[in-house]
């Protein structure tokens, strides 16, 4: 799915600064808080013009970032695709470090900034380049499919990358009976259901947000809200996915909600997903539970403003390593999607 360019809104909220922008987030940001946020928003908009900068924001970003200062929003695959064609000198990545590294791999001549260098990822931390080399020795000739949620060093040791949105397509494209699909164990197990003809060799890496969900969570929601639609991210454990009505990437989740328009829905993923979809779908009731990603939430309006003011923190990748990592990402981007997405959809 292509990344989304945020639309302009015409609604106004009298008496508040930047009323058109506040109208976008009024359901999630109390009016009393907006005057404290507006100066940073205004400064960021000015700095983007002065620096010829764009902000790429992941779907897990808070609404005050996602709906007011971001230029392009989307899931990991959409942001990777958009990073190739961004017409700007500076890219600010409102997300986590591996996303900024991926943007740099695809834009070696541009300045890529991440507002907080501590914005990491439990999946990226779960595997190293040395681990990949050891696995190649153990399983000679087996292709290595690496989730984009990894460091550039790990990507450099891989044959091809994937995201949760295109993992099944990537695996099918290889035309082999067996792959090493790393490092997300649950994603690999869920993709195995979609591609049963290919054996998945897995690694015990998990997302600290999604691994905490359980089938009991799903059962409790269904007991409290009969008839609710449950949508789970494929980084969740397989028993959680099987207990849900639909499972797909964050982009697929958004598409499902906006096309199927369930009256009540719970998104089994990071908290800000529901907030961001709800802005454009006020008639749909979003029920939580959800889990919050502490790394995504390191992004804030003040540190995005600071990043543009000081041009920090710049993300760099050593050229020789970048060349190898870029090949794995470019191979992923070259995979043609199937005619219809392949989310896990239960009958």
C-alpha cells in the first residue's frame, strides 16, 4: 500500500491557535492542552519550509504528530517505498531507529534525522549480524528473509527483507521449499499459515508490544462487547491471531476498518493506531485494550522541533555495509504484490 498524504481539513475551532490543525485532533487532544502544543506545531511547519524537510511518521505515532506535522504517514512498507521518492533535502523519521536507517539506506545523499536516538525496537535488538552468519552455516543454502524491523547490519547479512504487509509475497517470490524467516517468531508462524507450502525456520524474537496479548484478552473483549470486530497485528502470538476476526499489517488494519466499517472494533496492537484511524472515522467506536510502544512514544513535538532546529540526530550507515543492506531492501521493494492482499482473514 502506498503511504498516505494527509488531507487538509476545513473545520475550525474558534478561539484556539491553528484552529484548522486542532480540528484534526480535537477528539484526542483536550482544548485546554492545545495552546501548549501549538507553538511547537507552528515552529515545525516553519522549520520544514526553511530546511526543505519532510516528516515521515509511522502509524503508531501520537495523533498530535500524525495529524498535524507529518507529511507522509504509513506502515513500515509504505514509509520505505515513499522514502525513495521524497523530494526534500532532509527526512525526519518519526518512528524508531531501524526505520530511520532504512530511509538512509534508500537516500544515501539526503540527511536523515531521528529526534531521539533511544527509540529502538525489541525485535531489532533480538538478533545480530553474527547470529545470521551462524544460521547460514547451520542451514547452508537456505535463503534468509529478514523482517525490516532489524538493524542495517542484519539486513546486510540477509538475502531479502520483508514487512508484515508483504511477508507472504516475499516468501512466495523466492520459489524455494524452505526459508529462514527472522527475527519475529510469531510473524513467521502466522505467515506459515498463509504459505503452507514453504517451511519457515524461525528465531525467538518478539515484539514487546504484541507478545503481551493473549487469547484471554480477546475473550474478555468479546464477553464485554458482543459482536465486536477484533483485528490483530501478525506480530501477535498465533493463538491471538486465530482468536481474532482479521489480521494484517497496520495499513491492512486501516483499510479493513475504512472499507468494512464495523460499528465496534478493537485493534490488538499499539495504542495510537486506534486514535489515528478514529480521526477519520468518527462513527466507528474503538474499544481498547491496547499496549503502548515505549520507543514510538519517545517521539514528541518538542523533540521533532529540536531535531529540525539543531539538525540532530543524524542517522548514518557505513557505505560498504549500506550497499549490502540496501540490496536486501531493494529486492523487497521489487517484489510485486499479489492481486489482492494476503491478510489472515477468518471466515
